[in-house]
């Protein structure tokens, strides 16, 4: 086996510059897999149209993990 040039650098999950942004379809597939495999539901509060239900989910998330920091690009 013959190599041309120097060996390639090792790949790492910590190398953030090589992966493209996650597409909406890919995110939806990951959410579905999390639900089916682990019973975890990942919902965007902007996708929840019922105001009462949306507020209930926001309240529960705030109770568990604290208030969201201002300036985020997702949610409210």
C-alpha cells in the first residue's frame, strides 16, 4: 500500500469545524429516535400552538432546569 503525502490527522468528535449544520429533517429524525428509544420528547416551544400547553411545558422546564438565558435563538 502506498501513501501519497503525509498521514491524515486523527478524527475526533471534538473537532467542530468539519461537520455541516444539522438540517431540520435530521433534527426531526433524531427527536423521533430519542422518543422511541429512550422515551424522551424534544419539543420546540414555538412548535406548540396551544398557549396553555406551551406555558405548562415552559413552566416544567423552568422548574427542572432554571430560567432560560436571554439572547437564545430558539424558543421564547
